[in-house]
C-alpha cells in the first residue's frame, strides 16, 4: 500500500478521537470553574492541547470489489479474529482548542482478513457473458487520515455558573482514505474479467488494487459532564457528496470517559463505539461498507 507504513507512523505520533475521529477533547469539559462571565477577556481565554491514542476492534459489513470481482462481507470482530493475524485498528488524535475554536488531526489504520467468501466475477468485456460464482479470500488494509476545524457555538459554562457543562461544536474537514484490497479468487468455471485477466476453473488467482480518495465532511460534536469526573461525548458527520468518486460517507462515535487532574494536566480513560460508512466506487474498485466496533483508549491533555 502506497506510503502506508510511513503515514501510519506519522499519525501515531500526531495522534484521532476520542475522536476518529471523534471524541471531543475531554479536557475541554474539565474545569467548570475555570472561566466565569465576570472574568476578564485574557483570563477567560482557554487553550488546551490533547493527545488521544486508542485501539479500535473492527467488524466489517458491506460490499468490496476489485477489477470485476465483488463479494458481500458480513464479518464480525470475532470472525475476523479467527481468520486474521492483524485485526486491531490503531488510532490517534491531536486536538487543539483556543477559546471557542477547535481543531483536530487524526489517523487510523486497520487490517482485516476474511476467508471463504462467496463472490461474483464479471465474465467478458463489460460483463457481456454475465457473472460466474467465485470463492474469495480477502485482505483489506485501510488507512484514514482526517482533519477538521470548527467553532464551539454552545458552551453552558460560558453562559452560567452551573456545575454541569454541555458543549456543542460544528466543524468541517476532509478525510483521505488509502485502501488496499487483496483478493485470492477461485472460480468453478473459466472466466475472463473486463480487464482481460483470465480466471481458470479451480485455480486461485491473486487480484489486488490500491485506491486513494479525498472526501469532505461536515458534522457536530458534543459533550456533557455527567459528574465532576465523568464525561459522555458524541460525534456525527456526513460527507463524500460525490467528490473524487466518493458518493457518500457517514460516521458516528459515542464514548464515556473518566478523568482526573494533576495541576495543568488532565488524564482520561474511555470506552466507546465507532462506526464509519463509505460508499466509493471507480471503474476497478468498490468499497461500499461500514467498519464498526468498540474502542478503548486514553487522553493526555494540557491546559495553558
């Protein structure tokens, strides 16, 4: 996969959600007494930086295809765990907040293998001879890197001195997806793919394709303090809009975090669930699937 190892390493250093995107900076809700309406402009300005590493245990549901060969996948995390030597999604996010302005850069890499999948192979140029049944072993390597900037248009801490704080951010950004699909294909009859490649009956043939695309997205992110130490957060975004062959994408994340503070540092542990759906297709590549699963991680935040 092009530059996957290098980009994944940079993402791990830079940091995603509880982010994926997706969780709001847990430190942002950390000090309900830090700023009051009576505070001066300089005293009320808050700046924080947070790094959030976590793991994502992914399941995959949907359709994937390479050069005329497609398969419908319905693989739970346990299914993938049973058949793959690498199934964990590694993720990291870097959040920066300056007063009401919010920014995030995040990255995620996952690898999953599914075996003995039923599939279809287009036979002949443009599929003029129909399709033939195929048995497919598939490996999907996915790298997502995204960044967004936004504004916190609702913050109850700024409006009152209540102990419970609720924040709501609006944001816009772009997501870069670099994906590699490797298929081992076996058909029961001879077939010729639209690319001219010949599949011989009973003989497994390797077919692979690597695609990179960019999709814009817009979304909302909110957090509510359930207690002095507990925060519940949500994120949702939609994107694609037909840009760069990405018909549509959506993402939803929910997380519950527990935090504690030492001087200017805020530490958090969290658990949650993330789902990312994408509908992308080109002449030789199809990814119309949802990657989803539980996530666990920590956040290290510093407030200036």
